[in-house]
């Protein structure tokens, strides 16, 4: 599983890190081993769930909007 840290800004102006977790799906066949990227999952550093929305992110538990820095 790969991870990417995305810097965002909360509604009150503080910097919040969103972590993008990427899974890889093995698609091996006769031609050999290969991988494709699976669905991404987003969390805060404490593990709280985050949804990707059209203009940034939204914390599931609080509905706070986060925008990319």
C-alpha cells in the first residue's frame, strides 16, 4: 500500500494533513506480473475518515471542509 500526504487548510485556517492510501491490485497473467492502482482511501493522521469532494476534502465525522494548500 502506498501513501501520499496532502497538505490542506481547515475552515479555521489551520494546516491539516490528509493521507491518501492507495492499494495495488495484482493483474498477473501469461505475460507476467503486473499491477493496477485500486481505489484511494483518505484519512487524517489520527485515522479519521475523509471523503474527497469536488473542491477538496470533507472530514466525515465533523463535515468540515478542507481545501488543498
